[in-house]
C-alpha cells in the first residue's frame, strides 16, 4: 500500500509533545530557577545603582558644606568617618556592660568631634554639628549600599536563589529607608527641626521663650520654671545644632543636686518621639511608665537607676511617627502632637503632684532647629 505523509494536525501534535517534553526537562534541570534568579538580580542591580547615586549625592553635598567652612582635606576626612566603626562590648558576661558600652560610645563621639574640630577650627559650632550629622547620614547610606551589594554578590556566587529572593523582597523597604536618609541630609544641612525634635520642642515650649538655660552635661542644658504651681526643672539637648545631648546623665546629676538641697523631685517625666505602628495616626500622643528614650542603654538606664534609687515615679509621654518622619523635616501633624504633649505633661504634673512639689521634665531627642 502507498505511504501517506503525516497530516498537519499530527505534525502540530508531535511538535507540541516535543515542546512539552523539553519544557519538563528544562524545569527538572533548573532553568526556571536560573531565569527567576536573573530577573531578581536584574531588579536588585537597578536599585543598587540608585543607592550608589544616593551615596555619591550625600558625599558631594557634605563635601561642599565642609569646603564652605574651610575644611582641610575634606574628602579624606569624610572617607575615614564613613568607614569608622565601633566593636560592641562582650555581652556574654553582663557585669558592667553598661559602663563599658558607655565608655565606647563616649570615645567614639569624642574622636569624631575632634576630627571635625581639627579639620574646621574656625567653623561655627552649630554649623559643624550639622556637618557631623551629614557625614553620619552619608555613612548610613554607604552601609546600606555595601550591604545590598555584598548579599547580591554572595547570592550570585553561590547560586543561592533563596538569599537573592529574600533580598529582592526587602529591597522596597531598604529603598524607603535610604530615601528617608537622603531627604534627611538636606533637612539637617538646612538646620530645620525634624520629627525627632518633638521632645526638645515640648521642653522649649514648656519653659517659655524667656527661660534662662544653663549647661549641666555635655551638650545638655536645663532651666527651672513654674508650671501649675509646681517648680519644674526642664532638660533638653543644647540647640539649635544637631545634638541629642546626655539627658540621662543630666537628669541623674540634677536629681542628686535637688535631693541634697532638700527638694527631692516627686515626679520625672520623659518626652520623646516614638515609632508608630502601621495604621496609627502620625502625631498621636500617649502616656506610659518608664523612660521614653531611644538610647541603646547607657542614658536610659540612668533614668531608671536614679528614679529607683529615690523612689520617684518615672512617667513617659510619646509623640508617634514613622521612621522616615522621625529624621526628616517636622510635619504639621507632629508639631501639633508636640503641643498636645505639652498639655498632657501639664495634666500629669497637676494630677500626680501637689503645688510646691518639684518635677523634672526631659525633652528627649535631636534638638536640631530647636534652640533655647
């Protein structure tokens, strides 16, 4: 019998089966994973380029401001500051860990401050503090960039698709943080109050514009006024430069002095910015118990120790905001929240003390743009 050539539908069916077979072979061979890794890596690299641009922009603006203040070898200094690090103390042995940590922090602060003072001896102290913070922001951006680059290279070298996938998933969050730092650098160089300045703003408002401030600790000042018939000692970082001061150290010194004078405080109130949960309103105010301060330990524990030593109630008032809102120019909502916090502090003083009592109020946070 004569041989007939295959019909078109049969050819289509054969080719389809062949393609399906090749598809399954490719899947078993991991081609889909390699394609996915390529797409993830490409997306990360595009964002890495943006991060690199942010780092370069931060360095350029900081160097320009340093040059305007007559800095000697500004680029060399900035590169050194951006690579500066602190080795955390041994925590497997907790004895005196706070003392050791505080020592390291103080050494770091003195070292960086002396570097900028030596490079810009004629610069205004307020201007120099802004430049120091700008250098810290550039360093933070540089760290984010180097971390992303490290994880990407590590994932590609080991063909670790899980690591690359995790990195790609958190990239939007990292980019949001980086963008907040980028915007923060401009605001710090302008010297405007930021979200974290809410605590010092409360202290300044409570004291009034005519208050006479005195230095009590490193970059920390205090004043005494009358609120609701009570003598109120108010503490804040020394402004209007970029500084958080030593609020715990200052409070400890003041309470000891007041006790020696026979004026033991009846209440200690800390006021600070605090990170809000998603869904919470920016600028909302809440009260609680304890020390409201974002310190890693040394300053916070001083509040707790001095309050426990003399049995003084330790109260906290917080103004809620997002992470990015805390480091960029203060919004109207946060400013209104600070005024609401002032009223809450007055209410706590009125509710928990009597006329003639002594109260200590601490405005915790970076006092950039908030003088005294």
